[in-house]
C-alpha cells in the first residue's frame, strides 16, 4: 500500500520514476512537490524502511525455527528448491508438526 501511494503521487504529477529510485530520498527531494507531499513522502519512506527492518527480523526468526526440530532435515531440503524461501518452507512443513 505504501509503494502504491508513492506511485500514485508520481502519476498525479506525471513524473517518471527512474529504475531503482523509489526508496531514494534524495531523488524525491529534487522533485517539484508541495510541502505536504514532501512530508507524505518522508513518512512513507520511513514506513517502508521500518517495514523492511521488521520483515528481516521475521525472516530471521522463521529461519532459526525451521532449522530446529521437528523441521530441521526437511527444511534444509526444501530451502534448496527454487522458490522455497523461509516464508514458503514454514507453512509447507507445518502440517507435519505434532502438537
């Protein structure tokens, strides 16, 4: 949603985004936008940064958990398959857990 709001702002002003510049604050500051829009961009970029940090934390914790019993051996095999990251491996193995 945050990325969509930034894209919407670009469309509103007919600004073409160079590849890889969406998260670059310096590029946004060069654009001719109102002070309110600049504040919105600053907050959206901060939110994206925080979301990325939290996503990294979740991925790391899921990685630690899926490499312990009872998933240890199966997870190592699944993680080697294309498209099977930690987020896909964990639910794939979840039905095997005995509660």
